[in-house]
């Protein structure tokens, strides 16, 4: 089998994909780049309106050989596959060490009203989170903890920032995500849906361990996580039903955002699956 023909670096498709590194173009085209085998695999499997979220795939010859099953799955799903040289893929990726596979995908965020209509039991809300790596990592933590949805408020980073997408490691394709929702609307909507609002803050007046001990965390819950540097503003804290801190039992000064989010989300997941929790399995 011969070497496949490589797409020209000057191809309009390469130019269009390269432009998606900029937020303005992502918003205009409603498309983004997913990079790496895990993200591409999930993008092929994910459907938007019955069709794959993945529109087209760029792959180096070496990556196409190493991940032949992904290339086959893309072809089977009707996705156009372009073979490209390393430099072309690197130019589209704009990372120091590109993984050789990247896909152009349709936006996939969900309307906030659809998330509410699904009666969620565990939600992560990112309010004023500005670091794309943190946003993607919290999304990954929410997915791992079994959350039903993630909401990024209107003051938070772009969900489709390449660093956010990479940090989610495919979790972006696993659960509904709403974007650009004002925090007040998020809180009022979730509260109307019967969801308890907990603000995570290192200066919170309630202790996570104590909350677990009281047995009050087994119901539908939304965790609100704030900015990496200054946490949650007072007006956002005031919207919550409780402001909860993760206890520091050792000598660490604090926890970073993603670590704190993982602790809080898993605490709720465990409580919800325990006796009397909203996800507890009823006896047959």
C-alpha cells in the first residue's frame, strides 16, 4: 500500500482549520478543534442531530498507521479524512508536541433550559473561571464523578478554547454543557428545579466533612466554583444555600481549583448513592 497523498498546507480546508485557534472564528463558524486520539475517538462517537460531531479529520501518516481503528471509524461515519505532514498538523494544532490527530468539530453545548428539563442531580457550575486548563479539568472531574451537566457562566473562559478541550480529555463529549449563562439565572433556574446550591470557597463557614456528617448532601446539588485567584465574589456567595470549604487537615496552604472541585463532586456523588440519597437504588 503506497503512501497516501498529503493535503497541501495552502489548502482552504487547512486555512479554515488553522483559524479555529482564534475565538472569533470559532464563534463565527461554530466549530472547534479536538486533538489527540481520545478526543477524536469520542468526537466520532458523539452525535449532533444524528450526525457525527466530527466534521473532518487531519492525521499525519504515522498517526494514521498507529491509530488505524480511529481512521476506519471516521471513514465508516462518513467523516472526511485528510492526511497531512507533521508541520501542517502542528500549524493547525499550535501546540509544542502535537499528537498527530486532530478533528474539526461542530459546537455541542446544550441550552440551559434542556439541562433543567432533565432534572439534574449533580451539576458543576464554573463562575468566573478564566484558566482554560482548569475549566477542562473540572469538566473531566465532573464527568468522572457522574455529574449530569456542567455550566459555564457568561464570565468564564471559552469552552472551546483548545486548552480547555485538551484538558477535558474527551469528557467534553460525555455530558451536557451550557455556556454563557449569567450566574443569577443559573442559580434561580437550578433552585426552581429543586437543586441545592453549594458555593465552594476556602473561607466558607461550613466544613465539607461536617456537611457529610449531617446527611444533608444526598439530594440534588449544584457546586459553584469560582475564579482561580480570588474565588467567588460576595454577591455570588450570597446566592448560595451554603458556602462550604474543603477542610485542610495537613499543612498545605490551599487546594487548587480542579482538586477542590474533584473533592466536592465526589463527596456529593458518594452521598447521593448512599442510603436515602437521590441516586440510591431502591430495592426491587
